[in-house]
């Protein structure tokens, strides 16, 4: 009777250890799946952010280019008008 209980207890212990191993493997598998899902979501979020930023960066670059072009044009007009006024004033002098 005692021997049978020991054998039953040993089998139960083996079964419990087997179930624990299966549980640990399941946890590792779920952790791996969860990490992969997180990586995938992060990549998707990063891609969406860069798509949104791309338009903003392009519009800001275009605005900076226009501003530079306008500044250059106004400098040229300013210097041209100074030269024109100086030429007119010097041409009128006796």
C-alpha cells in the first residue's frame, strides 16, 4: 500500500513537472510573440511618423527656399536702387 502511494506520488510529481515545463515554454513563446508584436507596432508607428514629418519637412524647406529667394531679390533691388539714385544724383551735379 505504501509502495503504491509512493509510486502514485512519483507519477504525480513527474506530471506536475511536465506541466510546469509546458507552462514555462508557453510563457517564453508568448513573450517572444509579444516582443515581435511590439517591434512590429513600433515600426508601423515610426513609419507613420516619418510619413507625417516628410510633408512638414518638405513644406518648411520650400518656405525657407522662397524666403531666401525673396531676400536675395530684395537685396538686388535695394542695391540697384541705391546705384540708380547715386547715378541720378551724380549725373545732376554741375
